């Protein structure tokens, strides 16, 4: 059995995660959270012995039913926040996130819900900044990815402070 790279120590929670930037027809695919209705990126925990690229391709297929390949690593984020809802509620969270721009085949068919039963939603690129997307820095930094900016490093703290 494969295990995610992560651990919990007292009130601290750490996770190593990979996320997919999936764009088609001027829209980007997000998961609508069952906790509060916000949106987050398709992806999941990197397994021990797995690369972040292997993870994002595996998770994309598991969650969406579509076979997509990682095109390039676009964003590395050190995400520090207080957990809300679910298993991380009230915990001091530290998530190391690798976001990949994905190659989406034109004939790829996507499920309506992920493997956890959460709805998959295609959000028009022009509306991303108006949505409740988490982590929130994605709303402003994704445009840089689409413009071809090389690897972006973000230190994201819950307080809203962002540092490159």
C-alpha cells in the first residue's frame, strides 16, 4: 500500500502535495470542496517513492478519469495556514505544493465528480479572480503561468502575506 508523504505531530499537520492546472476552452478545472463550497485544484498527496510529476498524473486520472501529462512545473508553494473543517480543523498546517501545467488532450473525457464524490467544475479563466479559490494566491498568480512565466515560488501564509 502506498502512503502519502505527510505526518501529524500534536497540533501540527504536514503534507507534500501535487496539483494540476487543467485548462480547456478558456476554462480551468477545479474541485468544489464539500466543506464550505470553495474551489481547489485537482491533485493529492505524493506517495513515498513517487515524484511530484508522477503524482499529479496519477491523481488527475484518479480524480477526473482523464489521462493528462504534466507539461511543466509552474508553481512551488510553501503554504502555511490554520486548518478549517474536516480532519485538519484547528491544526497548524504546512503544505509543500507543486503545481503542474497539464497537457489536456482535446478528446479527453472528464468525470462530473472526483473520487471523493466532490463536484468537478470548469471555471472560465476570466472569472477565476471572482471565485473562492484556495489557496487564494492562485487567483492572481495563475495569469502568470498562462503568460509563460518560468517557475514561480510562493511563500503563502494564512495572514494573506505572500512573498516570492
